[in-house]
C-alpha cells in the first residue's frame, strides 16, 4: 500500500475528498488547518484532518484512507505526550463531534459516552444523576484515549481503572465495518481495547457502568522536604494500608526559581463523610512538617482541573514506570532522578485496581504498587542536553519496574510500546491486531505490530 505524501495530490483534490466524506475536511492551505493539525504536545502536518459527524462518517473516512493508502491517526482529546494525536503525513480522524453522554439505565447505572467527549463534559453530565467514573486529571482530556490506555484517575483505588467499568464499545474496523465489542461479541477485541491503546479500529462510543459519586474530599497537603527517602517510604506504607476510598499521589518538586525542593500529597477521598475523610487523611497530615493544607469537600467534577496552556514552543519531556514495590533500592533510584532536576509523581495504586486478574484486560500490571512519573518543562529551542540530563539515572527506575503506562508515554518507538506490556500480553495484542487490522491502517495511533502468520 503506498502512502500519500504532501507532494502528491489528494485523490480528486480537496473538493473531491470533501464531496465524498461527511463532516469537516481540512487540508494544508485551508483556513483552520493549522489549529486542526496541532495538539497540546505536538504540531503535525497531516495530509487531511477529518471531523466526522457520526459513526457512519468515521466509517467513510476509514474506507477512504484505506483506498488512498493513508495511515490513520485517531484523536479524542489530543493530549498524547508522545504526539500520537497527530501525524506528519496521513489522515487524522478527529472525534470531537462524537461527544454525546447518555444515561441508558439509572438502575443499572449504564451510560453511553462518545469517544470524542471530554472528561469535564462527562462529569458535568453525570453529576445530576449522582454518578461518576474514574477520569483523567484535566477537563479537556478525551474519553477515547484515556480509556483505551487503561484510565488511571482519582477513583482508582475505590473503583479501579476506567476500563474496569467498561462493558461494551462500538467501533469502526480497518475495512470500514461498524461492529460492537463486548464479552460475548468479539471478546478478544474487547480484551485488547481495555488497555491496548488505539490500535485496532476507531472506537466511536463506550458503554460503562458508572459509580455512585457525589461529594469527594480533594486537595493537596504540602510538606517541607527534609528527608525524601523516609517521606516516600512512609507515604507508601500509608497509601497501601489506608482506606480504599482514598487515592493519593506524592509529588516531589525540585528546587526552582530560588524555592527549595518541596513535596505535596494530592488526595481524593471518594465519599461525602467528613469524619471518615479526616480519619483517612490524619496520618498523611503527620508525614512531615506541613506547610499547607487545601483538602476540602467538593463535587467530584471539580476534581478535574483546566489544562494549563504551554508557552509557545515549550514542551514537556516525560518518563513513566509501573513499579511492583517501593523498596529501598527503588526509592533511592527515584531520589536520584529528583536530584537531577525532574519533577516526580508517585501515584498510589492497589485496592480495586489490584483485584482484577492480570490477564483479564490488556492492562496487565495489576501488581503495581505505584506509577512513577518524571517530567521536565523545556523552554522553546532547548538544547538536547536539557532533555536528557534530568533522566540520566532514569534507567535505574526502569530496571526495577514491570512496564509502563501507555497513556503517559513521552515517546512511542516500537521499543517504547513493547516495554508497556509483558511479552505474553504484547504477543496476544499483536495477534488481535493481525486479525482486525492486518494492513496496519492505524499504525500512526499506536505501534503494536500485527503478528505474522
């Protein structure tokens, strides 16, 4: 299959493409193209950006891409740090118009959500029903990308990953067919969609079992950072042994602009009971000398913040690892990365997250005790060493990990993607890829390669 490039004419020209595809069609030189080609973390130059109005429009776009030899990238919210929400040549299918949120059955709490919806819109739509789902950290994050990668959020210890509440998905396959995947239909594909990333088709809508969520206790407790290894070890003990209604993340901040190194624990207690929340949080308030305490009761939807705008040309460089234990060696490796200038976040897992069998979903790392994320903000035109020096000792963290979280990948080479999954999980994903996308049409969305044979 040959791929159309910018030097080759589009089949029939832009007008010809637009007449064949429903929805908005944008190509280089057209008003709105530059905005459509860009995402939060990347500037792309795709041949086409398509914004279909519905699932049938998505199917038409996929059929066109297949016939034209265009690799397809699928965009939900556009927050991929590795730039997987755009491309440099090929087609981007932007799902922003597939954003409906419906409560199908209040008794069973079954909801249908368009893959192009944002988590801010979802929490707002479900709040009147007293329902919620494990969501992204910010309002603008898309439902599609976060869910397909697993979905770690502020309810992860109480209600598991987003995929642990997923009951079905509607999607368009590489040949433009509309199908439904659930435990009874296309069960192997349904397994792969839960953590395998956007490899196998274009999901147009998800059905979830939402959870009863109204008021939560959320905020941050700030500390003076005097003994990093001890703080991490003590936080780990509390995070693992504490109330499963409480999900916490320990943030380690390097010295910056004359401010000394600092630490804070972000907390979300999934319940309205103030006394219960205070009891769960009391030991965290004694972890180290407290400099601030902003935990308060709020509607669950207020937990999601607005994504900060990056300065023009600035970018985030990010690494992540799922670690099975925060033992002394792992904590020492994390302290080294922090000392080299990285911001480090430790997201506590366990609870409902850990009670799912590792082979039940493509997200296999159910024994992970924490997700370790390290990042630096790079100014426009940053020298290459600024991107590498803060991570010089990151391999020591990786050596003590079991894999990575696909949604926080900073780069997405074949090796990066293979490192996400245990070998047996990757082989199973590759086999599903071979059966549902043998031509590798969706090679720009994720890099699981089809199995041969």
